[in-house]
C-alpha cells in the first residue's frame, strides 16, 4: 500500500514534471560542460580558470541532476509496488509533511538523523 494520506496521482504528476525539468536542464547545460578545451587557446589564463571552475560546477550540477533522476525512477517503482511513503529503514510511514517537502525522501525523520 502506498502512503494513505497522500494523493498518489498528484505525487506521480509531481515526480513526472520534476523528471521533465531535470532532463531539460541537463540537455540545455550539456554545452557548458564541454567548452573548456575549445576555448583554451582563445582565452587568457584567468578566464580559462573561470571556465574550468564553471565546468566543474556544471559537472557537479549534472551529477546532482542524474542522482535526482535515479531517485525519481526509484520513487515511481515504489509507487508501482505500493511501497511509496514507507521508511526503508523502519517500515513506518514517513510523515506527509516531509514527503510534501521532498517527494524523494526514503527515510522517516527519525531514521534520517
Ligand atoms: Zn524510519
């Protein structure tokens, strides 16, 4: 059974739109991660460092997005199995408020700490 206090179709909708958002962000930023090599001869040392820093940040952002995408897939799979909203640690229901704050949390507040 999924979480009894949640409107599951709303949760699915939220997860789907989050997935679309992350996928679009990931596609539109993919250019930012590949520019350093191209610009290396054209720009000075400082701006090259800026570019590399920007690239590192873009890479970290992308990793964050990919992780979130995997968690979305996981959350949708748990909904399919009827386990959404259950703490993976103790099996209790995660509070509705906590799930509304972040629909991807896997643990209740007690187990998360
Ligand atoms: Zn727990």
